[in-house]
């Protein structure tokens, strides 16, 4: 049995009656032709009139049939699906609308997100009132995981707004499958409306549920350009007050045109500090350096800004850091105070130096110090060794100068073995010189202006030889000619331990009088302040690590920003704090962590950089990735896909072919029948 869409069928009947009436009227009007004498034409006239009558009726039949099938094509005739035994009460349809920032771009027809919302409404209206729907966005809201009515679905579509959250196509399809499997109906349909950025299909494997008829609907953006501030970092791991500091900013051009004479601004605590320029080639990135000074200590709220349209969410990068008013140095002396250590720090009031003897250690000062110097300690007590290990593990820095009176290695190794270091030989008379200075290290980078000429390096008269474990990263700073290390650094836990092979005594070396000594002592103290990450990524960094113990207020701790406030979960262990934020942060910016202390940390968040990439996957590439169980449909052809999903066999294509056939048949009848 063939069914029709009833209103269109009535119009078809009306259209069919028109040519028939016209044709009959034409026959009646020209039925008789009068002549003065027609007797001799009687037989010929009868024969000719009969042929014309047949030709006219054949032409009429062909014309009517062409019109019939043309009209029938618009009535959408179909043969209903016979298998109704397994069909449930409703069909389940899931529609995913990509509402990431990239969908704010424009196409030739307008805003992509608005187009996606409009097309989603058309899809919903194409199904029955009894069908159930899921509306899914990047937010993965709990309410979106349930099947709802057609009317409610249309209301939810109007509520969809852009979000910073991004989802991979794999995650979307898994989420759709979870909702659709709530239905027992075998007709499960899924639509994915997206611009299909390259990032959301990274490492995609087609593992879609084969029981779900999935359709990808790509929306093409006309925008192929975007500039973004990708990241930033300081040239040194410390910030100094009232001195020039250098910030290195990475800028990426995702477009196909070079950008010349671009401008970038740096704001600190709401005040513009500096403006820099940049030029970046197409599909490439550059690093530009911004110099600035600050004159107040504490936490600094910072913002980098460029001007770029139409994609603007990545035109700002927020970051924060803490500038210390001083660097605290705690010197533990085994014999007496060392004048070389005191003199090198006395030149700058930024360094706050405290000296103590091995027998008068104030252990409360250890955690408060940025750098601990172990100066010629002969015997290491167990308590001190354990405290130093915990201090360095949790991010502290220390310098070790061996004692000039070491006679055997047992006690020395008792301390060094904690860090998997072994002293193998002590103070043999092996005079030598240094022949390598690590100019790439944090300590000696940019310490000397002219490094092209050979540098005069320290001389060593007697020294301790060490064996370092491969378990920890060891960085040589000054290397002797025989490949032994004069000064080295190992990374232990979150901190660093600097190891010297000589004490600061003239009988052992001239290191304390050499030009390499001053930058070593100053920079090791400056770099000792463990800096927090300059910023975190929203939806990527779920945990925030603070290298200090957070003191809670009576109301707990709060993370606040203008018109925003939340209480994060907090875990404290080994002097460190870890904050759990879940997905609470939605907007980029600088957030303040309110604690019991007056020095409230600033935590900065920025949007995921994947959305900045304006590279999209073409329909041909999508078809290859989709495979046989997923259809890729142009947005203008989605309506036809809906008709194919109900299981009925539609005959409109055959009607169009038959209409074309009878049009050609009419032409042939007119031309050939004389």
C-alpha cells in the first residue's frame, strides 16, 4: 500500500484537473470548420480529423502523466515499513551542538552557532511528537543526559550559549550512546553539528556504536585567520624589585597571511607597564621579549593583550607571580663565619643573611629560608640531615661546602648518601684547572658579557671527588680538566642541592676570589624562591599545587573574582597544599585565594589553546574518517537524511524520473506524429 502526505495529495488532484479542462474546452471551441463546398473533402477530412484527435489525446495523456508524477514527487509517496514487531513507543534522537568558542566564527550565511541551533530545530521538527530527544553541548550538563519531549527540546536549543569547554568527537559519541541506550527502540539516531576543528578529531578512532545511525553535519567557517597569545615565561625563575625583568611571550599566527607591526601590551595590577611590537609569518610562531620593572613586593596581577578580530577569546593571557622584597639566606657554619659568603651578600640589601653555628640551629628558620648554606660542617647529626632532606624535597635549595678538616669519608657519606651521592676521594694533592663553564645553566646564563673569547677559570689545588647516582638529574656548572666536577647541581624532589668539591679556603682553590664565585652565590639565592606556575588552563588543570601550607580562615578558604566565589577542596601534605577545582572555573582571569594570611595568593586561568587553531577538516577527509557506519551530510541535505531514517521506502525519486520521461514523450509525439 502506497501512502501520501494528504495536503499535498489534494493539491495534486486540483493540478491534474486543470490541463484536462483546458484540453476539453479547446476541443469544443474548434470542433467545426465551415467551407462553402466540402463534399469532395469528406473522406479525407474524416481520416485527418481522427488522426489529429488521437494525437491530441496522446499528447494530453503524456502531459497529464508528466504533471501527475511531478506533483506526486512533492506529495512524498512512500511504502510504509512492514516490520513493526520490534518498534517501541518512540524513536530516540540525539543532537549534539558544538558550542565552543570557535563556533562564534562567521560563515557566508552568518554565525555558525546560530546556524547550528536553527538546523537543530529543523531536525527536531522533522520527527513525530511522540519521539524523544537528547540535546547535548560541550558542557555535558546532567540534565542533558536524559531523553526529553519535542517541545522541551526546542526550548533547550534556544538556551545554548558559547562555552570555553571543548570535547573530542569520541567523548561526544560515547555520551550520545549512553543516553540513546535508555530507549528500547531499535531506531536510534544521532546528529553531530560542528565546525570539526582538527583538534577535536585528534587521534580519532571510529568506535561508534553500530546500532546508532550517526550523521556528521559539518559547518564551514569563512574565517581562516587568528592570532593568539600562546604562553609566556620569565627569562629567570626569580623577579627582582626595582630592576629590569624580562618576560618572554610566545605569539602564534594560525592564519595564512603574515602579520606585520603587531602590538602587544603588558598590564600589571591594572597599570600598563610596557608595549612591544612583533611580526609573525603565516602558520608560525615567534617569541618576543618585554622588559619591565616593579617597585612593590607581593603578588602581582598581570595581563597580556593584543588586538585581533574576529576571534577574540585568546587575545588576552592572564598570569600572576609573587615578587619577594628579600631573599632569606640561612648559613650554618661548622667552624666559624665565612667572610667570603658574608661579603658577597653584603653588597645588596635584597639579601637577608643569618649566620648560626652547628650547635645553635633554629630549625624553625629552615622552612622560612630561600637558601641554606652548609659551610664546613664536620659532623652531621641525624636530626639535621632529616630536616635538610625534607626541606630540599619540598622545594628548598641548599649549597654544600665540605669541611677542610675531613680525614675520612664515613661521616661525610652518611650525609651525602641521603641524596645518592658518594665521596670517593678526599683532598689528594692534584692541582688542576677548570676548563668548562656551563653558560647554558640558570646560574651562569648571561653572567658574562663577552663569552666568545676564552674565559679565565678557577684553579684547584686539592678537592673532593664525588660519584653521582643516575637516579637524579645532575647538572655540571664548573668542570675540571680531568672531567671531575668543581661545582654541580642535582635536582632532588622539588628542590636543588649545589655541591662544591672544595671549601672556601685559599689552600684549596681560588674559586672564592674568582669572577665565577659572585654570580654563583647571588643567583643561587635569587633562584631559591620556588615560583608557582604563571597560569593554569581551564578544563585541563584540575589540581592547583601550592608550595606552602595554606592557613584556613574560620570560613575555610575561598577562590574569588568579580561576581564569582567558590570554596575549593584542599589537601595539605609535607608542607604543600593541593586545591581541587573540578570544573568550577569557566572564565579566564586572575583569581584571589582568600586565606588566613594577609598575603593572598593569586591564581590565573586561561582558556584552552586548542580552540585557537582555525584549521578545519574537509568533508572528504571527514568521510574517510567516518567509515561506513557514519554518514557525513551537507547541512542543506540533512532534511533528506531525516526522511531516510524512519524505515519507509520513499518513491519521490522515481516520480521525478517518470515525470521527465513523459515530458520527453510529449515532445516526441508533437514532432513525429503529423
